[in-house]
């Protein structure tokens, strides 16, 4: 919603989540701001939806082409327990295993930053001594996250992926 002073009230969207990559949050916020300025009953000539969809297509093309900085794709999740307490290792647990194998200590409650990658283990902990290979980034997974975020704000307007 939009308050009378123009500020936005955001609930239930990815931009509010701490684990959403900055690239996706920033794009979703741009879309929300554009929609907030949309007339209540826009005509085809005044609707901003075509411009919004064009923006999303450009951003998605940039993502799929690998033109987004890795820092903007970081996932940041809180480690909820020690590594040995995970029965099935979540992405954050797999990133912690990498960090601990590199001699870095972690504690429950700590935020762990990682990137989704292709192949096993499916993640690359950001604070490892070596940088990830940009070709190993799982762009399909990031595309899925991007489209989900776009759909959550455009779905009520009848826009589908």
C-alpha cells in the first residue's frame, strides 16, 4: 500500500526478506514504486505495465547473460544451529561446511553469505579465501527467484510469467 505521504507499506514480498539477493530486491522495489504510481483504473495508453514488463525483461536478460555482479546475487541466511545438528544440510549448512573446512569458525545466529552454484554442493560460501568461478553460478535458480519475485507483485494485475 501507499500512504498519503507517498511512503510504501510493504508486506509479504521478497524485498522485505533478508535472504533475498539485492539484485532481486532492488528490481522488485522499482516495480512496486512504479505500480504505486499507476492510476486506479489505467487506460492502455496510461498504464505503466508495458514499461514495467520491459524493465523486468531487461533485468532478466542481464541476469541470464551473467552481467549482474556476484555481490548483488548473494544470499544471506542465519545459521540456526551447529552444523552437526543438521540431518539434511540446507544451503546455509553446506556453505558453513565449506567455511569450516577452510578453517573459519561459525556460530548459530551468525548470518552466512553464499551464492547458488551448479553441481555439488550447490553453493559457494562468500567468505572463502577463493572467489567463485562466475561460470559456476546457477543462473537458472536465480532466474526462478527473480520470476517468483516479479510474479508476487504483478500477479494481482493479471500478469503471468
